[in-house]
């Protein structure tokens, strides 16, 4: 008996951090995925393994968790999903992942969503997309302490979404061959969310105005996407970036990638995700993405083209 499920990573186009305070955000699933395979174990323990991450762990009812190699990181999300949605019988879990870890591209959400979907299938439980997204968000909250439902929603549903509080709207926008992501290792999301929260407590009037401005940008970007107004969309990304800088989540490496992208022809470029390291997303006409990619890699940064994925979680 076995089960397999996969889920995509994500990139936030507009609204990161503001979404934590009830503001809208726009995000898309990207064509990089996490795949969880579950098989029945004939031993008295559960084995979790990922060759991609050089990770292996043993979970035993008698001795608890033993990390044989690798880091806890992404493992925490699998363990929490098992705690909530598995009956403790021994299983073998294998993770394959093409999403960069710790880069703000939704790797933890993708792994969580894929794990829950694979467990549901393994136990022959009926589940819906909203249920998977809701339970995955619960796991992220438990592990991180604070998390918006954005990552788990986009990983579950796929496509390009506009999230306003808990209401999800699939929207249309032609982003094919238009996006480049540059990435480094980021600070923990929870740490960056806490940093913004503390700044919010020190300067509530100023920070609330900034969050309101980000919300206005996101709403206007939704219209620009629908009308395929590329110049407006790029300009809005650059304005959004200025506000992300103001709330304290930029870094030297992110700033360098942002300006390198613009100099190479990006219409707009900004942080995507929590910041403090992590990733930037550059938006351009399709004939410029190759040059942007080359410029980022020439500066020593990791970079990749990213296309939208219309597929969310898949049970295979």
C-alpha cells in the first residue's frame, strides 16, 4: 500500500507582510514542486528521507526522533503533519523537492500540503482542497508561531490568486516567460514577521499607513494583471519594494539583486516572501528574462526562470 502527492512552491507578487494584517495579496504557484511518497513499513519505526536535502530521520514510539543526517528545518513540518493527521503506524516517507529551501518560495507550505494530501490518500480519507489548505495552515502556525494562509492556499489551489482575508479569487494574468527569481538563504519567516510586528508596535500610525498603501498597490495590481498593463504592473512592483524597504525587511543582497534586475531590463523587481535574505522576483517582457538571469548569475547569485503553475496539489 502506498500514496504519493505533490504541491508547488509559490512567489508573492504583491502584499507580503501586509497580508498578516488582513490586507490583500497576490501570489502565484510556480513550476517547482515538492513530492511526498508514503509506503507501508514492515519495521517498528517511521523513516523520513530526502536525497535532495541529504536528510534522514527515524521516528520511533519508544525512542522518539533520531536525526541521522541533515537539518531539522523542513522536517518539522512533516513531523507536525504526522502528529495531527497520522495514526502513528510505521511508514516510510520520501521527499523529493525542486524548490529552494529557506528562500521564501513556499517550500515549507508545499511540503506540508503534499504531506497532508499523501496522508489523506494513504488513509483513504476524503478531503477537499479547502480542507487541505486549512489543515496545512494549522501546521504552519504550529511550527512558525505566526503565518498567513497565503502560502498554503496557493500551494493547494495553484494558479494565480488574489487573497483578501480568507477569500480566494483565481485571477487571470499573462506571466508566462516573464519572471526571474533570484535567491539566497533567508532569515526564518517567523523572525521577520516578529521584526515587523515590533516595528508596528513602536510606530503604529506610520506602519498602518504603509500597510494601507501596500493594500492599495495590490488592488491596483490586480486590475493591471487583468488588463495586461505590463508597464503599470512593473511600476507597482517597484513602489511596493520601496515600502518593504521602509518596514525593515530588505537586505544588502536583496537590494543588489533588485537593482541588478532593473539594470538588465526588468520592468519591476522586488522582494518576494518574508525578506531579510531570501528571494526577489523580477518581471519583464519575455525577451529580457534571459539577460536578467545572466546578470544575476554573473554577480554570483542563484537565479532561475519561473513560470506560473496552474496545478496545485496533485495526488498521484
